[in-house]
């Protein structure tokens, strides 16, 4: 049995979309548990028992928890290769993991500095500086992703949806919360609209009750 603990709109969207794609490809269903991050539900004793970092996502497989997006997605891909969520040829797969790891270990934490500066510094002035500096860095990182997806037709690796598509959507969507207008990245924005229309992505967005557009003019 597969259970996903996710936060609406959070990075857990990546395995959430993957589980929808796996369900469509194999019939294997999953149970989705919402964790309300703004209410601190990730820090309850029950949740910390399955994810001591107090973060989403957690995938529980037959009662055993697995944490970290990269590990969860690697597990799902190896268990359900027929879903085609990563390239299968070893070198292409390794290159795909390299891009995926960069989104997870660099772009994602850059946004965390903008969204939750209180995790990284005391004092309002330092936090404001962290937000400003990392929002500018985040813009450059989104531009790098746009460079990668410029030839995406229709998705990151071609005809089949990959983990990368769900992460790329999430990162551009988060940009709105950092004051970044997605229209500044026209190719990326058009690609994300295609990704959002994929049935697995649309199903996860509906369950999470999230919209693509998060940017509002200041
Ligand atoms: N490296 C972790 C990052 C997970 C993470 O940053 N999760 C965020 C949501 S996007 C979270 O749960 N934040 C809640 C908190 O820190 O209180 C992973 O890959 O799973």
C-alpha cells in the first residue's frame, strides 16, 4: 500500500503527480494525506514519527516511511518503470538525475530562503536581505530551467511526463510568491501550461486545490 503525505502546493506535488501517473499506467492506487503546513501539522508527534525532519513529502510503503523527494522518486521509478517517469538508458537517466538533484538541492532551498527566511536568520533586517538576495538568485535559476525546457515537446523528455515536469511547474508557481511574474519566462510559462493540462498533473492540482497563477502585481 502506498500513502503520500503532502502539503498543498508544496514540493510534495512532485511525487503526488508521479503517483497519479503510476495509477494511470499500472492501476496501482495510493492514499493521499494532506498535511497543513501553515497550521504546523508537520510538527505533530505523529507526523515527526514518520518524518523526523518535519517536512513533506513522506511516502509510506506498506507501513514504512521513505523521505526526501529524490529518494522517493528514485524508488517509484525503479518499482514502476512502465510509468516512464525517467529515461531508462543509464547515461540518460544519470543526466536526468543530475538536473533533478539540482532542482531539489539548489533551486528549492533558494526559494525556501525567500519564503521562510526565519529558518535561516534572526532579525528583520537580515531576513529582508536574505529574501532580496535569494529572490534575485531564484530568477537566475528559473532562467536556467527555461534554457533546459526550451526544446521540450511537449514535456521535459518528450512524449512522456517526468518528475522534472512536476518540479518545474512547482518552481515557476512558487516564483509568484517571490514576486516573480511568470510572463518574464514566456517559454517556461507556455511549457508549464502544457504540463498542467496533463491528466496526472490536473488530478494532483485538483486534489491539492491549487491554481497555476500565484503572481500578483505589487
Ligand atoms: N529535501 C527535502 C525538502 C522538503 C521540504 O523542503 N519540504 C517543505 C515543503 S516544500 C516543508 O515541508 N516545509 C515545512 C517546514 O519546513 O516546516 C525533500 O526533498 O523532501
